[in-house]
């Protein structure tokens, strides 16, 4: 707790750009970075969902285009 109070007191006494960089460094220290396995599995899930969504939209667009051609000639 004393470390946090000291850092915030130090940031208040620093010029704005230095305080910003110190605050940024503190926040990056709090980040929980994903493991390699988690990064790969979540990336694959995102790619699959984007592909599935794009394919669904493409097929629906073709279906509605075909229906419009049938109705309006």
C-alpha cells in the first residue's frame, strides 16, 4: 500500500508527460497476459466465428438476391 501511495505522490509532483509514462508503466504491470495456448485457441475461435458469420451473410445475400430476381424478373 505504501508503494502505491508513494507512486501516486511521485506522479503528482512530476511534469505531465513523465507522470503519464509512469502511470502507463504501472498499468502495464497489472495486465495479465494470456498464455501461448490460450492465445492460439482464442484466435482460432475468433477466426472460425468470423468465417461462419461471413459465410452465413454471403449465403443469405445470395438467397435474397435469387428471390428478388424470381419476384421482379
